[in-house]
C-alpha cells in the first residue's frame, strides 16, 4: 500500500486490481476452481472413508498406502505426471487417438486444473473423515438399523451429521490449498490464469513486475480467506458436540450389489489417483538420450540423480523432519488452547495461524528472504529459513485436524484425570 516512487500511502494498487478485468478475472477463476475442487473432494473422499471404516475391502491396507502416496507428490510433479498421461502427446491421449480414433479432452486449462487438484486432494478428506469415524459409536449405527434406517439413508441421516465438524475443517483446508496452489495452474493452466500465478509473476517478472502490486494482491487473498475461515469457524462452533466411542465401528462383509459397488468405487478412484505416480516411477527406468526417451531400461537415471544432487536428498529428509517436530508441538498446543481455553485472544491466534496457508509458497519464500536477508537476522541461504517457511505453511493442517478431533473429546475425561491426581501438563500429554 506504499507507492514505490513517492513512498506515500496509496490505494492505487487495489484500484488497479479491481478495475482491470485482466487481473480481477484471476480472482473469479480461482474461486471457480477452489469451490468445485472442495465440493468434488468431499463427494469423493467421504464415501471412500466410510467404506473403509464400515466394510471389509480386499487389499485394504495396501490401498490405504496408495491413497496416501497419491497425495504426497508436489504440485509440479503431479501436474507434470498428468501432462505425460493426458497432454497433447501423452500416453493415454496418443493411445485413444491412434488405436480408437478418439480425441479425448485436453488436460490443459480449467478442466485439467480441476482434475489434477481433485485427484491430489481428496486423500486429505479421506484421512480426516477416517479419523472422525473412529470416534463414532457403532451403537448408533446398530440402533438406526434396528429402526429401519440402513444403507445409503443411514449414511446421510446418521453418519454425515456426526462428522460435520471434520468435514468443515477438511473442506476449509482443501479450499485454502487449492486457492493457494501455484504449480498446477502454472504448468497446465495455459490461458486460465489464477491468483497465485499472478502474484508470482508480479514478484518475479522478466518484463518488470511490481512487488507492491503483488503484495496488494496477496492482501486481497488473505482478506478473502480470513472471511471464509471466520464463516467456517462460526458454523463449526454451532455444530460442535462431543462423543464417547465405547463400541467402535467394526468392518463387516458387504453383500450382493453393495459389495461390487464398494470395490469398484474404491479400485477405480484409487487407481486413477495413483496412476500419475506409477507412470513417473515407470519412466524413471527408461533410457534417455538427452531429453528424449530411447528403447530399453536401466538404472542410469538413478545413478545420475544420486551423483548430481549431492546433499539434496539428505536435506529433503532432515528439513521436513525437523519441521514436523515443531509443527506437531505447536499445532497440538494451539489447538488445545483454542478449544479448551476459548476467549478473544485464542480466537485471534487461531485466525492468524491460518493466514500463511493461503499465501502461495513462492510468495512466502520471497517474503522471508526480503525480511531476513540483512543483519542482524541473516537467514537467507540457511536450513533454518526453510524450516521456518515449512512450519508457517504446514502448521494449519495439524491445527485444523486437531481442533476437529478435540471438539469431539468430552471435557469430563480431562476433569476425571485431574480428579485422580494427574497434573494439567500430564493430562495434556
């Protein structure tokens, strides 16, 4: 909000954004993608989690690993994998065109972004809902069945209302992550511009970007998502309740058409989501001549990778490992204070903790470099600044899931522990 030439306070950057369709449309595009991705991930991930919890599925343990793996690739890798499969010269695209004479839709643009983000993010909903279903007492499901409510009706009437807090927490994370995603729209968006890409291009531009304008766009993004977060927290508080799961849900064997549908739904969905990672793994063994694949297979690519990356692999393990320890500690502490010691201050802390999540990772990195690039706090080029960046970006994940679970744990459990002589610290841990 400071003019670079005069150094005075100005609203010109905000006027520029809202007055020019070229920029304002990026906000509309981002909301289109974000809202649809959130809806689709909830629609896909929630039934899958229910099937895993309620029914016996062949290969369940292995499939669960595949679901987690499908969400672990970086946005750039995920988008690149889908380009190899469904790009203009992709394997699947070429097969359908040459063998069947069918021209399948392009992966580029709005539809491609939607597919890639949905396939990559629905596992988060699956994991959150699976955790929530562990707190549902099976007696409720048995009682509903005795009263004539079973199957699909029981899922919508009994199960969904019980996991609403978790669905809202998971949906908020999906909303913010898809809104802040930079890699996917950057690679396959082509003419479909989104918020994060515009911010990045203004920060880093060969044509002379304006970091003041980029900062103004980031402020708009933070303002919008803060409103979304406050709305989510308001409704989540209204839906808050506690459960004592004495009789946990035990998987049963599905019968007839239900069993066929459950297995088909699970195998097809997981198969589609893990397909990019499988193909990337396959191509890693193919021989290359420069940038072109040639006939044959070898371990040459792995040999070159390990010989050229140096400490990159160990750093990739050490930095996230240290970040994870910090994230788990602070997320558990913030979630506990927010739920058990609710007041205006804790509400502000809870809101502020979500702000870094919406800002694209590239912008967070640039901001940290600008802030800590000079003495007395010189952190640029160190491992510490990367840990700080990861903690800021990933802390909201654990906070939101911890808050959702804590809201369903009765307070009288803690009171009973303290009544039996346990200290508050011991009770917390």
